[in-house]
């Protein structure tokens, strides 16, 4: 019970720090705000911030580990006989649909798009995050399919899926920066992802169908 309360407090502190950071970054720019200023505004010490986030950039990408874990779990636990592409598509489309029904998602996405567009450091961090997603998914597929070293399919599928995800986000962010209404963000993300995933279907539709058991 005590451990549960402690964990809840940690999650709440992490959430408060991340939300405070995003608010400050949105108001003043990512590069203009220091971690010390984030700590003061969140009512914690700078050390506490770094206990929860390794780098300043991680304050912006506070949900990347959860996204990665959910993606891998969705692929790992897909029904027997279902190809990995179908499982990944279900996960990605499901995430984008949740954006479509969240009335605050458009404003948040516009703020995020503005931050990333103005900061080379954030764009570099995002590239590393997407590369990590691809590496993790590739490792899962290779292990699951007992892939031999020269089987490039796990890597190709993992990289291609992340390209679809990255480009769908990039297209939607560009639209938001050009004045696209916020409530169109989710539906357009779904449509963009579907177009990209459809292009992959011919080559990967039957690959990595999960074995029973």
C-alpha cells in the first residue's frame, strides 16, 4: 500500500513537471527556458527534475517510453496468425483516433509543432526516439521470427512503420502551422497513416504472422 502511494506521487510529480515545462516552453521557446526555471515553476528542485527526466529534451517527449511499450505490447500480443503489420496498424490508427476524439489534442499538437519547428535540439531528439522505436520493434520481430542474420525483413518493416508514423506526424504538424483547424488534426492523422500503411501492405501483408502458442 505504501509503495503504491509512493508510486502515485512519483507519477503525479513527473506529470506536473512535464506540464509545467510545456507551458513555459510554449510561452517563451524551448531554448529560452532553463531546467532551473522549470523546477521553480513546478515547485521542485532541479535535482528532482533530473531524477524524472535525463535531459531537457525529455521534458517535451515525456510520453515516448509509454508509446514504445504500448507499440511493442500490441505487436507481441497480437492474435495467432495475424501479421505484425496488421497489429502495428491497429495500434497506430488507434492512437490517432484517440487524438480525433480529444478536443484538446489539436491545440496541444499545434503547440508541439511550433516548439519542434523552432528547435533543432528537439528535432534531433525526435529522430533519436523514432530510431529507438524502430530498433526495439526490429529486435522483437527478429527474436519472434527466429530471423537469421541476413533476413532484412524485421529491419525493413520496423523502419517502414516508423517512417509512416513520422511522416504522418510531419504532415499534420505542417498543416497545423499553416492554420489547419485543431479539430481536423486527429482525422487527418488517421487518413495519412492509412495511406502510408496501405503502401506497405503489398510487401509485408503476410510477414510475421504470429505462430499459435
